[in-house]
C-alpha cells in the first residue's frame, strides 16, 4: 500500500482459491470511497463465492474506525444479495494488522 488509503477485494471460490484481486476504493487517509458497483459486478463476473476485504490505514493505527465497521457490515449485507460471503476484512497499518474475524467483528 502507498501513502493514500486503498481498499482491495480478493475474490475466491468455495475452496479459497484466489480468482481475482482488485482495488475497489481509494481515500485520502481520513476516509475511503468504495465503488460498490465495481465490487459486486466483479464478484458476479468472476463467479466468486467469497470475498476478502483489505485496506490500509496510512496514519499508522490498525484499529478500525466506526465507519470501517459500518462499511464492512454494509458490504456484507450487500454481497449477501448476490450469494457472496464476506469472509474477512483486514486493516494493514505499518507492520501490523487488524483482522475483523480474529476480533469477532465479522
């Protein structure tokens, strides 16, 4: 990840094999704008059944903001309509990370 905030989607099949990785959002460090249309259309286009979300916090804090938590829940709900499971959301900050699954948020 570079100096700006980036939001990526890793699309997989049921076996967890990576089908496609794609940047689906960018931000200025204060917030990130995710292209929901791109996120869903790519999932449908590559026949993904699962997606892993990943974004960075250039400021260095690995902890999710309330907006990160709400965004994750909204994406999970939206992807459910097309039968794609959100199986993880990872925030990378410097040499550390935060896993929504490990911290029982997802």
